[in-house]
C-alpha cells in the first residue's frame, strides 16, 4: 500500500493536514507568484493577467489604519487603537482606481484586537 493512501484528502487531492499550508503551483510552462507587503498586495502572473497594486485603509476620527484583510462583516487592521463605536470610511485602491464607502463600527476598536466588526449604515 502506498504510504499516502491512508491519509485523508480533500476534493483537490490535497492532504487535509496540509490544507492551510502555503502552496506555490508551478509547471514548466507557467508560474504564479504572490508577494504581500503589509496592506499592499502585488500579484504577478504569466497566465496573461496583469500585476495589480491593492491598498486598503480605514479612516476613523482623523486616523488612518492599514487594513490587512477584509471580509463581508469584519476587517483586520495592522495596528489597532482604542475607539468607541463610530462611523468610519474604508478606502480601497486597485491600481489607479479608488473606491470609498462608509461603514459602521458597532463595537468600536480595541488596541488588543486586530479584528474589527463592521455593520451597515442604515
């Protein structure tokens, strides 16, 4: 019996124990590389795409917080501060295109917690 035959695998054939490891998919004809610096992400690909520079930040009471990750109802900031519940603005720039929108921070922000809950403005 093959030594990997007894290991559980997901639908892509990856071992479940390796699901959260960083994989770099490479073959002889193409490569995909991702480089992440802080809240800026630059992705390059030889699959015919282009490199995009992405910047995300939270503007709150005159302060700027770099956003490391954003989900539908939360975000992670790099250096959180203490702030009570308030409205804030998210600014996202992809290459030369910039978009801003207002969000509600129903639980505010705590210096010891990088996760910030988002609520809709309503």
